[in-house]
């Protein structure tokens, strides 16, 4: 059995020739693509030279995180296994453009893992810290429609055994994790974001498992990407003019589609632009679903779900807030998007979520 690389140093020409069928590789140079990419894993570019007819000159490889705590999280939460399964089973039929996969392997224990993917060359990228433009945001919303309508409330999505529902026991445990992290979290963010939102995070923590069950009880779940942010989109390039490519499927689950919309609007555009655009963009998403044949999902339900998804994402900044960023860009990203989530929750007055659990609201 071919060994799975544990780090970029393990990738050699010999290994490439064992796992790839793209031509005889004579030499490989590994380029680190860090700079804020892959908080839960490592992303590198392979520069390939061939002995004979050439294959692709570059490929992208994803590996386990070099940070032990991030690697453990990716392993126990099944993030690595989920992305490998995605590329093995549904990437070709998911309905949106994704990189072609040339090799996917994972240890039975959930780590290490490796994905060897097509590089979309010449593509335009977005900078999540700077924030997306209105036109790019509309294109991203259209990708969400394509993905979610394809699997909306379907037997097909329920049959994907490796794709957990949002109330999976692994996710229910996040409440206990948040409880442990709350003191440091509150100390760090006090005075930097609305006090009411921090109070909300505290109040929701014991009820978080019930919130996940509430989402399932609402029905009409679909294939949700769950990492629907600017850094995971490529525009054009070798994929084709006007084509949007969606990356990074480690966090995918069966959940509410509008969660992806909320994720993008809350964290991938500036707070000022979100305030100006979000109602139009949520309406664009809802209209797109209707045009794609989704029925029984009204505009009021969609808007409510959007607001409640923002509430959940604001809360999630606590248990996920101290994931090791790996580099300065990663830290800047975390420091930028966390207050965006929390301010979005306050702008939308999401505190009524607590009414679901008979919990008094904590608001100004």
C-alpha cells in the first residue's frame, strides 16, 4: 500500500509516479501556499517535470495540518475523511465546478490524508479580509443556489453516509467546548464588539445542541458546504471565462442551505457592504431556489433562517476562535471575520433565537 504523505517533505517524484497516471514524473518541486490557506490542513503546489510526454505542470496537494491541535480537530471531527469522500463519490455530480481530483487517500484512523487536485490556473481570487464586491457576491450566491437546489430535501443527500447531519453527536459536543473557552473568549472580545452579542453567546451555549436539533426538525435540509467564504472561490482562469470554482469541502454537512449564504455575507464582505446588500442578496438566493424548482420554502422562512444562521455563526466564533491560524495572514483573517459575525448578529437582532428555548434574551 502506498504511504500517505504526512508532510510536504514526503512528496517525491517516486511517490507521484506511484499514485498518479499523468506521465512519468522525473522531478517534483513543492511550493508552500500557506499565507492563511488551510487552517485545518496544509496546502502546497507541485511543480512537475516529466520524462517523456508531459502531464500537468502544476498540481495542488492538500495534507493534514502541521499543528497538532488542528490535526486532531480535523481527525476527530471527520473533516479530512469528509473531503476525501466528497472527491471520491460526488465531486463529478455535485452541480458546481470543483477541481478535478487525481488522487485521494486517507488513513483508516482519519489522518493523515492526501488530495491531489487540478490547479485552476490564471484564476482571479478574492481576499476575504478586503471583502468581496457586489458583483462577485451575486456570483457566489448563484453558486449556492446551484449546490443547494441540486440536493434540496432529497433522498440522494440523505443517502450520503459520510455526510453528517447538523445534529450529529460530533457537533453537539461543541457546546461543552465553548463552555470551556468562554472565559478567555469574553476577556478577549469585551469592548471590541457589542456587549449584547457576547451576552447572547453565553446564553446560547447550554442550548446549542437544542439549536442543532431545531434545524433538523425544520426539515428541507440540503448539501451545505459550511465553509462558504471568499478565500474558497476562484473566478475564471483555466476553468473557463465566467466560471466560479468552489474549493475546500472538509466542513460539508446536511443542513440548512441558507447557512452558506449567511456565512458568506457575514464574513466575506465588509460590515458596511453587508448592511447595504444583504436583503437583496438573500432575496436573490430565494428567487434562485424557486426558479430551480424548490417549493414550500417561502421568503419569510428563508429570511428567518438567514438570521438564525447568523446567530449560530456568531456563537461559533467562541469554540472555533482559538484554532491555530498557522501564520500572520491566518491570524488577520480570524481577527477580521470574528467581529464581522458578531456585529451581523447584533444588526439583525438575532436574540429572539433564545425564545426557542425559553431563555431570557440578553440585549441592550
